C-alpha cells in the first residue's frame, strides 16, 4: 500500500474549509472596495481643486472649478468629469450652512492662489470624506 498523497476525504474537507473561508471574506472585501471608491472620489475632488488653484497661479489668471451636484459632475477649464455611479456628493458654502445635494458651486481661484469662497464638499455623507477649500486668504484644498 502506498502512503503518499491525500485521500479523497481529506481533499473534500480542505475544499469545504476553503469554501467557508471564501464565503466569510467576500462581504468584507465588498465593503472595503466601496470605501476605497469613496476615498478615491474625495481625493479626486481635492486634486481638481488643487489643479485649478495651481493653474490660476501658473497662468496668472482667474480659473474656475465648478462642482455641479445637479448633473453629478465637476469641471475645470471646460473639461467635465462625471462622479462615479453610487457616489453621493454634497456641498455647502459655509461651515454652518446645510448640506445641499443639488445646485452648482463655482470656486474661482485667483492668480495669487486665493479663492472667492470657502466651500465644503462631502462624499456619501461621511465627515471623514469631507473636502474643504480653506478661507479665501489661502485657497488651499484639503481633506
């Protein structure tokens, strides 16, 4: 009798254990993936705002970035980008204001790097995914 290798019963047990582990891990992976998408959307908002500010300084002219909640997109210099499906975007013009899910929020950056407004943008109603364009004195965008 040859004792090398695995029996059919051992292989079935291993496959069953792997199936159970996969069934447990799949929902956690799905949640992680959605959170990664939300963070990516927030980072993209920061990126477009910083690009707008940088462009205004480099070209020595006003540059406007528009967050268009009604059409679920944002734009810089005539180039529109749509937010991914499943992402909820809200904005407000002041720290004490109420969050709005529709409307247009233009932010004009000046050649000095300042902005015309202070604005807050939030992704999926998560305060950890909130983007802010600092006071009109600096125009800096951060999460």
